[in-house]
C-alpha cells in the first residue's frame, strides 16, 4: 500500500504541476489577446494520452 500511496502522490503532484503551467500559459495568452482555449490542442493532448495509455497497458 505504501508504494501505491507514493505513486498516487507523484501522479497528483505532476497533475498539479501541469495545471500551474497551463494557468501561466492562459494568463500570457490573455495578455496578448489570444484565445485561452485551443480545442485542436485539447484533442491532440487527449489523443496522445490515449495512445500512451494503450501502449502501456492502461485500460481506459
């Protein structure tokens, strides 16, 4: 259980780190009058995550 807790903690920290970066990018885009959301990019990220999950045996 201890190892699983450590992995869960690591995953959560990575998600938080990614979220901080996304928020910074959003602020910069807003400053320059650019659209904050990019549906094309969102789809690319999801597709890439699904591909990685499939390759590593994660059932989604």
